[in-house]
């Protein structure tokens, strides 16, 4: 049975062991490397020194890569345990990393409007209406671009998920999304897709959507 993300990540033990459990194996290390590389591509047009909103920031795994690349990051996360791990992990970056409590799917975060925003590894765990609420909150944090991670739903990926369940693996996404519904979710949040990147299409259902607000022109 899939875990409830609103309950699972409250645990300080889960937060402390989160990255080690997911990214310490060789496949996990490969995924972590590729994941960070795709996020870098998503923000390639954002000038160094800009501020990126990270919602949810979790343990600070992706925020760390953006900080190392010369950006500032303001994180949002509902879980105190996760924010605590992120603060400890990113303490060496000083004031370039800040974070606050916020639940984007319940109400728009009150933090600063940033140059860009990222939303990774969360949307696929919530039903469609909450995905739109979450995206609307994230869109409100960015002046221009938002990098959104989702799990694609297709005939091939449905077969893969059935095989994973058959061998006893927990499904990676409760609510994967089709191409058609990606457009609907983005439109509901006032966003439009401008490009996308896939992470190992044959092995992974993960996709990063780069989106802009309707009133912000694409820079190419």
C-alpha cells in the first residue's frame, strides 16, 4: 500500500534517513546525478545569483545543487523534520539558503516572489484537484519559470508499474499523469509548458516540465 506523504515525512527518523534510503545505492546515485542535471537544464536561462523557490524543499537535496551553482534558494516545506535536515545540510551556505513552513496545496505560501521555482517529487502523490492547488501556490512564488517534476502515465508505464507491484515493489506514484492532463493541470494553475526533459525514458517515468506564466513570454 502506498504511504500517505502527509504522514510519512513527519517522522524525524524518516527525514534523517530519507536521502540515504533512496540515493545511497548505485541506481539511487545514478538517479540523483541525472535528477540534478535535469534541474540544472530547467534553470539554464536563469542568471546566476537569482533566487529559486523550492517547494517542497524536503531535505535540501536539490537546493544544494542550485546553491553550489551560484543561486540563492528559499525553501518551503510543511514538515519540521525535513526543514531541520535541510538547514543542517545547507548551513555552510549561510544566508543564501532560507526556508519556512508552508503547505502549497492548502494556501499560497507567504514567502518572497523569486526569479524561478521548482516543485519536485511531490505532485504524483496527490489527487488531481490538489495537484492544481499545489501548482497554483508554486506559480505564485515565481516571476517567470517553474520547473515541475511529475510521473508520466502511458500504456508502457502502466505495464511497468504492474510488473513492479507483481514483484512486491511499492508503486512510485499514486497519481501519474497523461500528456493531455499535464496541459489541464498547468492551465488550471495559470501556467503553460515551454519545454520538457525526460530522465531515462525506458527505465523511469519521471519528467521535468518547464513552464511559464501565461503573461510571461518565452525567451527561447
